[in-house]
């Protein structure tokens, strides 16, 4: 029986870059067994030893920065600059984890309250073997971050990169091993959904971290729920941007264009729904249109601003959303043309003014180079419309009144909100990242992210050598009376 091969194709040119062999399902059990066996030595290393290894990993990635940027750009169709930004974001997260990881994961002392004769603390203990299934849109950062967090916490990892970008995942694994991560502590397997399902279903994986679509995330949640297996799910978004009447419109328009079209709009926290207050809508729309029309689109990875979509299927989804919106009354203000004639899966970045809140382009994740603008009466109307979605990954608010912006941020149902900025929260390594609603469960990044890959163990130690506690049997009448008196004094 022949072993399937995963062929990597450059979406900007439709040319083959390379290939990797898929991992046969019947060869996965030994992978899990090696990972399980490796947990003993890896988890027993001191936190500072693991952090030192990740300092070396960071240096290794920087040394291969140009190679990785080029490989990422080739596999995804994005520009070289966007490939570099992915490497930059990855090494920033590695810097933070290697510096702060030991602090976040060391034993944490807690108050024993009124029980002064007790000592209390919390241990952060690794789960064991973590199965990580990563996506294609950011094949390095969305792979490296959960891998490093899981490993830093003392787990071993079985990683399945996306079948669309296997070369980046493979190369990342090689560089991690060269920097000192043991080969059995991080194993990379390749394949399609059946390999991912095997990782989820294996009795040897103790936790699953998945980044991808809501549909697949639901299936993984159900499978893990049956086994009571902990999960982190980083799923889709349909992120709103709120532009108020007092916003710096030049900055807001620049943020909309960057937030909507970077990585060809294939970003889970891209700005897809923009709600702008009516009194400034015309000026804002004019700025967005002008900035959009200045963008260069095409296969020139050095000089283009916007690259290709990852596949023909993704291109068809985006075009279908645009066509459906127009047929429902939306106005195309700029772009929206199919640019396949230039050689790859390109679409000219589209700006639409939309009037129907129920259209697919306003309710479903498009994941392409389009932004939809809708006029609103005021801030309350914008908040209501922003919260009408079942997604809740990220959002942004633009206003010159920062305190007002922060108050509005608390009212928006999203895992993260930027005020007068967009998407920078993801690069900020100490901030937790994750969604609410159908956008996911759990967090990565920051102390919350690292601790997501741990079991939280509470420990209480009796410090004094008393023969018994006063509330143990037998309980005298005098003791009961004393407890009632003390309760009134302390709590009454």
C-alpha cells in the first residue's frame, strides 16, 4: 500500500514547492508511546533549563529568518514582508515565554485565611502529551506558540501542521530539534483530517489544542467531551470595528485597511465588519476607499502589498460572499474583481457598504480581502450591532476619548478589544488570546495561556503537629459554642 504524499503548492503561482509523506494511521501509536515515555525526563527538567532551550530556539529562528520568511510566503501566497512579520511575531513570543515562563509556572503561594497553622500553595503540573493541530493561514506563529507553551509547561507534543502548509511545520520541527528540544518531546506528523482525528481520539494524548474552523472545532469538542479530555480551541472570528464620531479618521481608515487586507484577509482577527457613526461615515469611507486603491496586489512577493488566497476553494468562498452581498443590495465601493489572470488565487481588495445585517458577508467568516462598512446612529447602535454576531474573538474601537473607548470595550462581547488599534493585541505576548461564543474555548499567550497547558493542583500543608483539628470527631459542646462565638466576632 502506497503512503500518501502531501504536495505543497504556492497559491500565488500554482507551482509545486515540495512535498512530505503523510503519516500512516497504523504508524501513529509508536509516536504517541514515544511522546508518553519522554514526558518523564522532559517534565522533570527545571523550568529555567526549559526556558534556556527556548532562548536557543529563538536564536535559531532568527538565524534562519530569511529562509523561514521565504518558505512561509511560498506556502501561503503572502508577501515576503508578511512572511517576515510572522517570524518577528514568533520570536517575540519566544522571548517572552523564555523570560516569563518560569515565573508564571513556579509554585504560587496562596493565603490560608484564618487557618494560620496551614500553608497553602498551587502547583502547575503538565497534562502529559498534548496533541496540537495547527492551521495554514499563519503556519509558523499559530504553530510555534502553542507548541512552545505546551513544552514550556512540561508537556510533550505531537504536532500535525495543516496539510496545505506542511513544509513550514516540518522545517520548524527540525529547527526546534537543532536548538535542543528532544526529538521525542516534539514529534511532527503529517496528514489530512484522519491523522488529526487519530490525535484527538488517542488514549495517549492528554490534551488537545486546535486552531481552525468552527465546524471542525465542534467535532473535536464533542470527541474530547466524551473522554473528559481538556481542550483549547482557537476558532473563527467575524470581528467588528467601531468608528465613533470623534475618532481620528485617518488612523481609523488606515487600521481598517491593514486590519482587513493583511494576509489577504485570511486572519481570524481581521476587521470584517466596520460600524461607523453616520455623521463621519462619508469622510471615513472616502479615506478607506483611497487607501485601498493604493494597494498593490499580485505575485510579486517583494513589491506587492497583498498576496494570494490560499486555494481556489477559498477564492470561490470570498467571491460568493461578495456576489451574494451585491445581489442583496450592498454597494461595491472598490475592488472585488477576480484577478486569477495574473497567475494565482488573487482578488482585488474589496470595500463594500452593506445595509443587510443578515447577509453571509456580515454573519459568516469570509476569510478574504474584503471589508464591509455599515452606517450606525451612535455608539449604542454600534455596540448592539457588534454584539449581534455569534462570534466573539476580537474587536476594535476608535475614538479620541480613550476613557470612553475603554468603557465601550467592556461592553463588546469579545475575547480581546483594541482601542485605537487593530490586531496588535496578538503580537503583545503577555496578553491572553482567545474567543467567546463560537470563537473558541480557552486561552493561549500570557500567564493564562501557559497555565492552560497545566493541571492546577492546590496543596494544603498542616504546619504544626497537632494531634487533631478542633472540628474533627468527637466534637464537644464547648467547641461548638466556641465556633459560633468566633463566627460572630469575625464575620458578623
